[in-house]
């Protein structure tokens, strides 16, 4: 019986090796296949089967071949390793790394989501004669070993919502969170709470979660990974990958393939290599803190030594995180810093932190992400200009502190006190003088009639319509900037002509006076971002900053330099993001614009840095911060993880700004998809859309390809996003400026300094 088990184990190992190297011929794989076939023949022909010595020799041959093959692995081989059903899963880790655990989270598809696993786990540690149980919250994607109901670790929105719920539970109980990233990407559906919006909520909360967070990466697919991957320490398994997109997805985009057409293996291998997705690549770029070495060809459930190493690594990382923020740096803190993973468990440290230490923990986490991706952008700002900008920033911060914090708070207290006294005085006057006033009105009835007429005039003024009876509320005959399309002498038909019977539209009127809006049905034709810059944000009178931040090709992606140069020449921009200060009516504001004509408005390291600096500037100057999204195709895939890391970086900047009391508004237009919507845009408490917008996590083609579900043409339209609760209002293009001003006067947090 033992012989049969060992032969079955070898058969599984051979299947595993064949699956990993299926696309290429290899001498070691052929040798293993031949030798194992001979062993099976001898086992079947002999009465007693294969001998113990033959099995040992065959197992040694497998060990040797796996070590040899491990040195030849390509990035795409590693992708196949982490996707294989024999790869370790989160259940294996819970069984072999932690001393005890209980899975939690409810039952049913819409409660538990089988691809997201939550467990309350325990590390049992012996300190002297005493055994101490240290609690942690374990959260991660569960792929299982080929179980179809796990959906391959592709988490649905309610699965990420469940993860966020238990992160907050861990925060309440002051216990560390260990997250495990085993996902090819999030499940792209917009059903409530919505894939993009829920990832954005997770990132927003993780940015300031007041407990230590340790993350282990095996397969990190873009936004799905970021939903649980923002952490104080990030450990990556040596055979894992972390990428902005799957190699197959990148190949489909690079090859311009239509829906259902498969990319060639050569193109997929090339994209996997160019994306720099391996553990070594991510360590060199600074996006992970440590690489945990796996057994040859990756960890599988029977690699018990690997589980011991993973346990030590988790304990070490948690100890380091905790000791780094504790106020007293005792010998244990020095021992943790200098220790290796081998003796990590011999050092006991309480993982419960004080409020002051938790505050330092969050600040250290935010500083860590702020420092990332510096190598992935070009900043042409001179040394003198940088020094001047830094000095100005200090002056703005000091001025704001004195005006709004030091003096402003005292003024608010005095204003509140005088308001209370005034209200008391008004009531006293009313009670004492009202009887006397009534007597005078009886003697002098003329005064009473005049007051009645005055009251009626006030009432009529308050209740009448805002627009005059002889004119339209929406006017647009004198726009500051007119679309060049208004020069075309022709007519076009409105897309709603069959349902609304709209007459043909003369193009000069449509893109001139009508601002691209059909006067019959209100359909919004797409409009250039310059129209909004000039007619909404008064760009000519604004002050642009950080123009010298420029998008580059940090990975040396083939032919991408030429594409960037073409985009820069065509648009006159150095990146897809424009940041400037302006005034909406009488309210000063900081604005960040994502421009669709520049590489689809995709976000890379330069765009992320410009957005972060804009948020920081708005915070220093105590101004509202507006993000206008003319369009974004998501994260720039040619920058790899340099692009996807902007999701947590920008979200942290937004979280810091909002926590300081700032007002952050987002306005979507045209097509807004993927990473930005799933992070620093989707986390805004005030999100609006122009009627011409489409909003979602993934485009219709990606949804069909990924889920196999049909998608209606209007699936991402703004009114569907409003129905799902993903945005808070839909605006007519001609009323954007008026609505923005109204929003600035009525929305926001506790520090609306400009009111």
C-alpha cells in the first residue's frame, strides 16, 4: 500500500512538471517521463511490485530534475506554477502554519463568496513555562485545488466587502491582520457593491487601518490583489507573480486581438517577460519587502519545511512591524531587527499596540507608499524650482495653520458663543416686546398691512422658479471655448432619433451653442477635455503646477517610447494628468484632470505622482480638491507594477487629505474604467457623472471574456451607476460649473475653510 501511494505521488509530480513545461520540449522532462514509464512497467510485471530501492532512486531523480528545471523557469512558467491545482492554497496554509483556526464569514453565495476566505487564527508561543496564544485575523483569496466553485480566486464584490468587514473587526479587537494574495484579478461585475467601488473602499480603509497588516503574495493580479494587499510588510513567494494585468491580457492588447481570439504563446511569453512580474523584479523595484524562497518548482501541500519557513517569516514580519512603532526600543526590538527568521519564534513580543503606537503605525505605512515608484517617472523640475516649491509649501502650511487652526478655531468658538447669546436675546425680546407690538398694531393698523404685503413679497421671491419665464435655465451661446468640430458644415442624426424622433442636428449649432447636447432629447455627444478646462475651470486664468513631471518607459517595454512620444506630440502634454489651481465662481480650488487623448487617460507613475502632489497642495492651502476624469482606460499596463502601485499610493493621499478635513469631489466623463475607479476615484464620498459617461471596473469585452455572461450595451451607462449607488448624481454638461459651485457650497467635512 505504501508503494502504491509513493507511485501515485510520483505520478502527480510528473503531471505537475508536464503541465508547467507543456509548451516547450525539455530533455529533463522527457527523461523523467521515460524512466517513470519503465518503473510502472516493472511495478505491473512483478508480483511484489517495484522495490524500495527503485522508488528511492526514482524519487532522487525527480528531486534532481526539479532542481535543474527550477533554474530554467521563465516568467510565464511561474504564472503556470501559481495557477496549477497542485499549488498550495490558503486552506493548506491555515492547516500547516497556524496552530488553530476557525473559518468565519457566513454561508451562501452572497455572504461568504467561496473565493474569499476569512479565519480567526492562533499562533501558540511558549514563553518560559507559559504558553501564550497570539490571535490574528487571516484574510485572503482561496483558489483551492481545482474546485470550480472557488472561481479561481477571482473575488466578487461582496467577497471583498466581507474582507473589509473583518479588517474592521480586527481593528476593533486590536489584533494583526495577515492577508494572502492568491488571485488572478477581481470578478468584473457591477452588481452592488460593485467591483471597482468595493476595491476602492478596501484601499481607503487599509490606508489608515489601525492594526499591523502583513501581506503574502503568491498570485497578485492588479486591482484584485490591491483589495487586500496594502500592508506594512509585503512578503512575496519566490515562484509567485505580481502584475498590472495577466500576460494573456497584455498580449491581447498588444496584438490588438478581437474578442475570442487567442494570442500566440510566443507573444504571451514576451509580454510576461516585459511586464517584470517576478518576485525578484518586484523586490528590485521596491514594491515588496522580502522574498520567501520556495522548494524547486514551487510549494505544494506536502512541502512541510516550507510551511515552517512561512510561519517564521510571518512571525518575524509581525514582530518587526510592532517593534518599529513601540515607544520603548528595548533589547527585544534590537533582537527582532537583527534576528533571522530561524530564531524569530524565540523572541516574544505582544502584538497589541497602544493608540499612540497605532497612530505611528499608520503614519509609517503612509510614508512607505509615498516613497515608492520614484524611479518610474521623470521630473524635469530644476533644483532651484524644487527648493522654491518646498519653501512655498512650508509657507502655505504655516499660513493655513495660523489662519484656520490657531486663529480660526478661536473665531469659531467666539462665533458659536455669540450665536447662542443672540438666540437667547432674540427669544427674550420676542417674549417681552410681542405684547407691546400687538397693542401698537391695533392702534395703527397701517403698519400691520404694510408688513403683510412685505411678507407676501418675500414669500413670492422665495417660492418662484429660479429661471425667468421668458428664458431657458440653460444658456450656452457664449462659451469661452468652442469645439473645432463646430466648423464642419454638415448635419448628423441623434442616436435617439428612433425613440425620441429628434430632428437632424446642424453640426455648427450642436458643437457650438448647444455644447454637444441634443436640444430635443438631451443626449450628450462626447466633448473634448479643453471644453471643460475653459468653460468650467477657467483654465486661462488658472495656475498650473508640476508640468515637468513626465511619463516614461520604466520597464523598457518594446516600442512604448515611440508610443509615448507620439502621444506627447499629439496632445502637447507630458502625461495624462493636468493639475492646476483655479476658482469656481468665488471659491478657490485645486483640480486634477485625467485626459483621455493621452494614452486613453491611463495612469502611470507620473500621473500618480501629479495626483498625489495636487492632493497635498490642496491640503496645505486648505482648498477643495476636484478630480475631473475626462476619461481613463485604467492603469498603464506598459509600466507594470509601477503603474498598479499608484492605486494604493493615490488612495493614501486622498485618505490623508479627507482625514485632515478636505472636500474631495470626483466628476466622471466619457469612459472611466479599471484601476483609478477602483481606488483613488471610487473612494470619494462625492462622485458625480456627466450624462455622456460610462463607469465601471472592466469594459464589456473583458466581462464577456472573463465571466462568459452577456453584457447589454448600456451596462456601464451613468444612470445604471446611479441606480447601483456608485455615483451620487448625473449632471448636464451645460450646468457642470453651476453644479460644481453649488456642491462646493453645500458639501464636505468638518473643515470647509473657504465658506
